[in-house]
C-alpha cells in the first residue's frame, strides 16, 4: 500500500540510502491542497510524528477540515499528486494573513517498515529549465 511521502534521499552509497524524513525540523515540503490547487509548505514542528503544519495559505483561500494535502510537483523532488495527509484543523488567528493549518500525515512513521525509493532521472533537466525562467 502507498500511504504517502516519507522523505527525501539525502545521501547514497552502493548499498544504503539515507532518507531525510518529512518530520525533520529543517525539512520544507512543497505541497498543495487538492481541492483548490493552492500551494504552501509543509513543516514539522513536533512533537508528534502524526502531524505537521501547512504554511503560506492565505486567508482569502477556502480551507476545510478533511481537505487532502498532496505534493505540488513544483520542486522536482516529487511528482505532483502524491498524498501527504489531510487537513485536521484550520485556524485563522485574529489579524493574521495566513491560516494556521494542522495536517494529519498519511504516513504512520511509528509503524513504518518499508519504503519505495523513486528515482527521477529527469531532475537535472527539470532543474536546468527552472534556472532559465
């Protein structure tokens, strides 16, 4: 079963790969809300490995509890549309421009045993196109 995104391969050798999980405090994952296509960044601040926060979603966007959050495909790290989680809680603090959005992650990191590593063989070409824009 494909539950969702685990992380990004940071280093490899001939036998092993080191993965930086999306629940690492320095990880920023480009994602979008499936229903409206609005993009933001997923950030994990702890302490639970079940939840992360979606940032940079403006107050003018409609966000609902239960909305699916998925990869945006904008950075080239992931194809678009891979599940990340679902919106569990949406708050708009008084005077803030952006929502405070809590996302329940699709991946259960406490029970994770196996991962599928995807190799984007076109990432160099994607990066070169991005530099020309």
